[in-house]
C-alpha cells in the first residue's frame, strides 16, 4: 500500500487519525488531522505535531510492546479529546 492508500483509508474517520512508523514518524494523516493540526508532512516526528506527554507516553509504550495495541486516554486540558493509540 502507498501513503495515498493509507490516507484514503484514514479519511473514513471523522476524527483526526494518523499512521505512525516504528520510528514515531508520520506515514499518513487524514483530512481531519490536517484541518486541526495544519499541513502535516510525512516523515515528520509525531512530537512536532502533538506534545502531550500522556499521548507520547502511550505511543512509546506501544512501540516498545509494553501496551496493548489499543489504549484510550482522555485528556482534560486545552486539547480535549479521547486518543486511541
């Protein structure tokens, strides 16, 4: 599959969605992600898009195999939302 294929799949989600590589770099993002976070280039480290420590911690846990493939985090801050990692 190509990056365009992944982006097309992600565009089926109404909420922002990303596909990250094992190095935490963005492989694809949907239209909602671009709308909320601005133009997102593939290959950029996700930390440049979102710096919420709790979200980055979950991503790092998934990368190291410490967390389930899906985990949910609800933030009560200026960036409110539920994040599925």
